[in-house]
């Protein structure tokens, strides 16, 4: 086992497999989309047959051999038989190989200090990438001029929110993430006097009005669901499109059921009901990430080059307000100048067509500094090792 994991041949094999994985993972992004390709190739231990076949058919097109391209639905519902190691497996084996071979071959001495630093940088780089995959998240913050918000939203994940609006001083929100809804389970919470049962969940759907004379059953028994139908649609993975989920939710009390409600991102207003003399709202919305501070948009500026429609700069002047510390200050966010605050990074991403609203990309990545530290360690290690050998060579030279 020691010989296997410390072998230089294993290093070469892992690097070669990594090159092949990057190539086919890049090829697969066209037919099945960026996010699905990332999950199937790089954020997995094994690549199954369906995504690999999609990548191979795209590669054959480059050689003028045309075959019917695979779609995202083909990959999602295709064969899951593993045919190639994934990014997590290759990276994990390479990390073990690097650490094991380092401790076997190099002793902790001054003349090997540069090698220790360089290897430490490579190890940190691999661990930092793993941390990024596991801990980072991206969301967006849409603000109109004069509007203030203390949360960001992610467009590719939903949540079922049940809001207790009885207290006029503030709402109490219970949110269930989409990955839990897909299991069609029952949910209980100490602050809710009822149980939520997910009767049906549609990862991608289409909601339409139900005609009065329709023979098709309504989507639910309460509120908007009485006058609507819901249709299951295939998942989409294109960069410029997204799934619109829907769910049929039953509210069950100890005395019996209150009925079923249709919750969907197609429905833009919450639906209300009462239970134990308290008022609740139920809605399916984009998942929110709340912050202990708020951002208010004062002004959005869209500059173009004179005489053209070519953008020159986008900038958002916002106010950061944190009630628990009393902080309140203005910040200018513009291209290549993000706001880094409280573990979040706000980038200027887009804007509203009327130039009175901004869209900020919010990135939460605790490992964002690891690539910089890795490069510094590797660079310092190589310089130190070169300097040690240069100094030793200089001292050994004999005078002419």
C-alpha cells in the first residue's frame, strides 16, 4: 500500500486522468449545460455512462462525425454505471499521493525547506478547491433605487416558506429547502401547530388556469389551486434558463386536514389560511440567505462610450447598515471593484433595463484566499530551494 500511494507512476496517472476529465467535462458543457457538467464530472467520485457518452458525441462532432446530441434529460435519466473516475476521486488520490510521497522521500532539513514549502502550497491548493466546492455558494441581490434588503436569493433553488403573520411587530418564517421537498416527506416544527405533508413536488413545472368546464382535476383544494392545473416538465440546465418548481402541500392538524394548497414560483402572492386563531401564509419562493445587515441602493449609474451603446462602466452606490453595531456607511460597487463585507463578496453583475435597478452577485466562499496563499507558498518554496542550491554551488567554487 505504501509503495502504491507513494509511486511517481500514480502521480503521472492521476495527472493524465485529470487532463482527460477536464477535456470531456468541457465538451459536455455544450449539450448538457455548465451546472450539470460540473456535478457529473468534477463534483463526483465517478462519471457515469450517460454524461460521458454526451461528451464523446460532442467530441466526435469536432471530427465531423455527427450523431444525435444528448440532452440534459438523457443524462438525468440515463445509465448511472460508472465508466471514469470523477474529480473528487482523482483529486483525493492525488492529495494522498502527494502527502505520502513527500513524507517518505524528504526529511525535515534546511536544504529541503523549499521543497516542503512548495508541497505545502500544492496541498493547500487541493484542500482549498475542495473547500470551495463544499462551502461556497452564489446568490443574487436585486435592488431598485431607494429599496433596502437584508437577504440575497438563489435562482436555481427554491424553498417552501410558511410565515406566521399574526404578530404585527414581525413575522416568523419557517423555510424548508428544495432538497428536502423532493423527498415528499412530512414536516413538523415546534412553532407550527400543524404538519406539512408534501403530496407532490415538481422540480420543473408549468401552471395554467383551469377552465370552469374542464374535466381535469384541480391542482389543489384551496385558494389558487382550485382554479389551476400543474404540469410536470423536464429539467433544464441551460445557463439562460432555469427550472420553475411547484408543490402540492397538505396542512394537517390534530383534528384533521385543512386541505391542500398549490405552491409555485408561478404564483407571485402568498396564500393565507388560519389555524388556532393565528394567520399563516404559504409560498414557494427562491431560497433566501439572510444577513445581519442590510443594503440600500441610493443610485445606479450606467455609463457608455460617447456616441455608442457599448457599456463602459456599471456602478451601484449603496448604504450598508448594521443595526446591532450602529454601522452605517456608503459604498460604491462597480466593475472589478466588489464589496467584501462580513464574509460575503458583492460583484456588479447586471442591471434593470430602465437603469434604476441593480443586480449584485453575492458570493460566499470561506476558501477564497487559499489559491493566493498556495501560489505564494509554491513560489517562495521554489525561490528558496533555488537559492539554497545556488548558494551551495557558489561556496563550493574554487578560485581560478
